[in-house]
């Protein structure tokens, strides 16, 4: 299972959730909208409690480590 390192620790994200979020980002249409969607998810991860859906979006965008 892929993991995303956050300030609270590592968060495991199921592969099917990452694929689902990647498909959702593809349906947004443009790269700018997808980048904005990923940036908002990254802000939510940095600000508050870590949600698996936000981590999946960041990993689908290729910004995870």
C-alpha cells in the first residue's frame, strides 16, 4: 500500500482510491484545474487532520513522497 508522509506521520492509501482520484482529476479537463484540485487537497492535509481522500489526490497528482 502506498504511503504519504505528513506532519502527523505516514498515511497508508489504498491503490484503488489513488486510481479513482486520478480518474476524477482527468475528468476535470485541464491541467490547471487538476493542479488546483491537488493544491487544495495538499492545503487541507497541512492544515488539519489527515484524510485518506486528500492523500490519494496528492499521490495521484504525483506530489507525494
